[in-house]
C-alpha cells in the first residue's frame, strides 16, 4: 500500500501508554544513529515524520506511527550508545524488552545495521534474541549510499556471515537518501501484515 496517510500515533515508555492491539505492528531495532527514523521517513515519503538527529541516543521513547489505520511502524530506542549512563542504557533495554516480549500484535522485528561497518556484538546479540522468540531474521543494511559500488558486495557478505544468516533470512540493502530498497521493504511489510490474525496474534 502507499504510505500517504501516516502520522505519529503515540510515544510510550511503558505498556499503559501503548496504543490498542487492533492492527499489526512492525518494529525497527538497531544501534543509535543507524538510521531508523530516516528509514521511516523514507518509507512514508515524509521528511520530518520521524525525528532524526546527528546526535546518537536521541530517541528515548517507543514511537508508534500509524499507517492509514492498517498497521503501524514502531521506532524503538537505539542500543549501544556508550555516552548514555549505564542506568539509562538499562532503562532503555528494559523498555525494549518489555515491548518485544509482551506485544500481542507485533508481527516482525526488523533489525537495522550500518552497511559501512561490521556488525557489533550488540547487533549479533539482538539478532539472536529475535531468533530466540521465533521471528525470521530480517536485516536491513542502511546507509548504502555511503559506500562505493566496489565495496557493497564485500560489506554485505561480511554482514551475512557475521550474523549467520541463511536462505530463510532476509538481508535488504537500503539507502534512505536514494530510496534504494524502499519498494522491496514496503512490499515485505505489506506481506507480513497481511498474514496477521487479530484473534491469534502474530503468525510464526
């Protein structure tokens, strides 16, 4: 579907602030400054729907974006930002864990990694968590436009191997700047959400 009718529906730090569970949700996880907000803006063809910042760690809430009342995109706080206090890091981690483990209508967690760099241990740990809870690994390699064409294949291979992806996994190259991968990601989200059963929750 086209993301014409898109809006920020709610921001939350605890379950009582979450919106209802009537429609499916797709959550985006990744390190601080990996480009989650830029990706959401790219998907929705907006420039300022999701707040972006050059300062990592800006998103300290779970942000729910409504897409035409049909489903939601969920921007989770970034992990792995060393300049935030350990107490704050732990609070964010608990916030993310609570949402991911208890959310009835969460149909997929999509993990973002920076295509320019090797995945960090935090990235690998996050993907193992995603696997543990029965989600198919879907990894979006962002900031593809920052690479030379000669670097792309090698960098994607490193990500594929270090994160132990296989034929059942999805690795999607993406650039918010050039909209590379936008249509593929939008089609994947449409497919995932079309399988959602509001009586049974997400379909594994």
